[in-house]
C-alpha cells in the first residue's frame, strides 16, 4: 500500500474517487498530492462520469429517441461505476 495525503489506505481512497462520480473525482484531485494511483482514479472518475453526465443531458433533450436511450445509458453508467470501484479497490488501473 502506498502513502496518501489524507492518511487513508490507498485502495480505499481510490475507491472513494468514484463514490459520487465526477464530484469526488475533483475532490480527490485537489486533496491528494502524493499518491499516483489515487490521482489516476480521481482523474479517470472525473473524465468518465463528467462525460457520461454531459451525454446524458444532451440525449435527454432529444424527444422520444433520447428518452428511450437514456435508461440504457444510465444502466451502462451503473455497471461502469461498479466495475471501476472494484478495480480501484484492488489497486488496478484500467
């Protein structure tokens, strides 16, 4: 386990980067100065979930088709969220 600025275990801090999507990604990018694994997962969380949020808003503005695609996008985001949290906890990079 590597050292972290916040004193938490590296794997726990990496997992927490995904807890509230891009918001916690930003928080951990600002707070974590030392650990490269945690910073990697914070940046990945920020990029991945901010992109999904923007795409979701844009798709929801399309009548009918957007409303049909939106639940699929939400489900993909949920699966991605769980997988990324699991991989972060195991100390893996994707």
